[in-house]
């Protein structure tokens, strides 16, 4: 039975979700199963033909989808982050990107025989890595904290910068079709003027609308999306092919208006990007012609070798001049550079547009770009972990804690762990609590730690466990599920339920992933009450003259042990089974109730360390 259009559309949605789930389960970049799925449905079995399914609507649909992807990507480009993550990251997304572009463009011209305009466009498309392919690879390879930070921020920042480069090169290529060089230059300048001017005007209008609350909160996200698409269409009407530049500039300007609350827009992006990008990848892969890949010949192997073994190492070693990176670190950075979302999505749109403009060479863009993506993602995913271990750059077992919740009790426990030498980061959606944590010199993350934004921006270096100390009953199970998959089922801990009914409900939501409980029957309400009455988090060292028996006698039931810190420096969550192992130089981190309840108010935030 031949599926109808409705069945095919439903199938694309279901398979998009299935590919995302599979990538999550096997810990690979989602782009890989999505592309494979599209190839199987399209050129292999011929089930899906996007041109026949959408007809004349295919080009507008892909155009609007890519405009959304570029706009949402541009919203992540905070210029403060480029300045704030060291010379290496700054060099990689500036000088390094330019060098990579030049080398790949020359290689495409020499090995594949592409014209210089097309070679430059191909080079611009494949300079981008992106967080969606880098983050899963880093999770598997686990390089040192310094290298993980460099690679992660390179992927985040080069995503919009590389997209802007690709759009500018494309605009120049299209303009160069004019009959005379003067006309081509004029068309390119007009495109730049309209793109930057209209993008700036649209961003400022959006800023005013948000500050003056022209839209109710529930309409703000869809209004932003519709307005952006309208600006994209208007820009294309004013100057052909200028829309992508306009929405990219608009997103970048909004990203750097730091007084705007963009959190809800970023959350909206997560759902939209998963659905949109997943479906788009399947459609673009389904349009591939396998004979086009075969027709590329053996010269494409030489191009791949240049991209992987020459362009990236030259980029890294030039960018590393003046930094403290050693040769091993440079070698690992030189190997890890998988291509991702922007390259695949934008190349598909540019190929469609170039075909409309009569560029026959445009047909090779998509197979070439997809071949680069598949080669780099597969090869580097399989080998990055091995190379990291061989070079001795793999991160040691993470003993630190991510604490979800920045309330008084959570801050007290965080300071106790921090003073004991463990990496701690506190996450919360309440900025007032986080502000107090930051005043205590505790590293913070503002937002939902299980969100996509956190997956790209939350620094988990040195962290291998999670404590759920927040009062958010709806978010706690979601955070637990997210990090039990990330770190392991036995690496996430929570407080006891305040009431049996609530506890059963929460555990049923988590199912078999219900986190282990710390502190016995210590619930959030009991912790908050104890801190308010003057309880302190104390770290006590056991010795020959002060054994665990003496410890219990001294506090007489007022101490609730939370962690045991062994003499080797390992931190273990307290349980009664650890009592026989409590030897000399072991430390107990416990919540100690105040002996005089009247002393509570003045000691709310105190965290004492006793040696």
C-alpha cells in the first residue's frame, strides 16, 4: 500500500522523535540517526520523496525552517562569552575559523574541481561544529576540564558566527551572477545594508515590545516567531536573498541586549528546534541521490583528509599561539571537530536556491556536506575516547556535586562540601536564592538544569553526582531522570518525602529511577525548619581521641550525618553500613541541630568546619 501525504507527514514526525530517543539512549549526536533514517526512507527504499510530497511548497518550507534555525542559533551569541572564555576560544572562532575556511576552500577547488565561488561557499558551510554534536562526544570521551571547556564553548560560539559567514558568502556568490562586476558588488552591498539595517531595526522593535509589554506573556513566544518570519519575508522582498542575513543579525543583537528576559524564548526554542530540525534533517537526507555521492569519486577522500588532518590541526596550532596548551592538548583539540546542524540545514537550503539560480554545481553541495558530517561524527565519536586515554588527558573520576536548589539548607550543605575540597555547583530557577549563593562564592547556574540550554551551558566539570534539595515537586523528578541517565542511577540523591502521599506520587513519577535518599527521614521541610532554628552543617574529623562513639555521645541525637569523607578524599553518602569503616582521619559532614532553639535566626547561613 502506497502511503498518502497524511501518513507520510505523521511518519516523519514519529521517526523524528524515534531518532532523537535512539540518540539519547546510545549517546551519539542525534544528527547521525536522523540522517541515516532519511537516507533509508529516501534513496534506499524510495518511501519518502520530499519533492513529490510538498511540491512547490518544499522550498518555502525549508527556507522558513532554516531561517528559524539561524535566528535561534544567533540568540545564543553573547559577545561577553567570547571575551570571557580565554584566548584559545576567542582565536578558534575568529582567526581559526578564517584559516579553516581558506584551507577547505582551496582544497575543494583543487581536489574536486569546484569553482572558486562554490568552493568558498562549501568551506564556509563546514567550518561550524556546534553544541549538538560536541556535547554528546565530550560526554563519552571525558577529556580534561580545560579541553572540555574549550571545545564546548567553541561549538556554542562558532555556531552563529559560522552561520553568519556562510550567509555572507552565499550572498556574494548569488550577487556574482550579475552581468558586470560593478552590478555584483552593488547587489552585495545592498544586501549587506538591508540585512544589517533591517535586522537592527527589527531587534530594537522587538526589544521595545518586550520592555513595554505590548504582548501578554502567553503570546510573547509565538509573536516573536511570527514577527521574525515576517521580517524574513519582508527582507527578501526588499532585496532578493537578504532574509537569512537579516534574521541572523536580528538574533545576534537580541542576544546581547542583556536587560531582556530571554529565558522563556530559549525554552520555546528547545521544543521547536527538536521538532523542526529533526524533520528537516530527514527531509534533506531523503532528497539525496546516492549516485551523486558515488560520482564524487576518490577525490573526495583527499578532501576529507585535508579537512580532518590539515585544516583542523593548522587552525588549532595557530589559535594556540601564546597559550599554555601543551602538544598533547593541541593534538586532541586537532582531532575533535565534528560538523553538525548549521552545515546540514543551511547546505540543503543553499542547494535548492542555487539550483533555482542555475548553478549546476549547487547539486554537489548537499552530498559533500553530508559526507563531511557523517565522516567526522562517526570517526571522531569512535576514536575520541581512545585518543583521550592514550594521551593521558581523560578527566579523573568526578567527585563533585550539582545541587538543585539554592535555598538556605542547600547553600549550607554546598559550603560544607566546598570547604571539604569538593567541586560544587548550585542550580535554581530562583534568582534571589542564587544571588545569595554567589555572595557565598558558590558557583551557580540560573535555570532548569535538565533543559537543553543547561546541556550546552551548564559547566559540569569535576561533577559526577546530583543532590535534589529544591522544593519544586514538579521539577525534581525531571531533573532526577535527566541526570540518572547522564551520570548513572546511583549518582542522584534526594531528601525524604515530606508526606507519604507526596512521596509515593513522586516515586511513581520516577519509577525505577527514583533517586536514593540522603539524611534518613530528613525532608525538605525538616531541613528548612532546622536551619531556621539555628542548625549548622559541620564537618568533624574522627581520630583516636574522638571516635564515632564519642561523636554520637557529644551530639546526643542532634546530628544527622549526610556524608562520609574518607581519608583518601572520597565523599560517600551516609548510610549505617558505613559505620564499621569509619576509621582515623575520616570526616563526617552532618546537619547538627542547635541545642538552644532561641539561637536560630542569627545562625541561619552558618557553615562551620571542625577539624
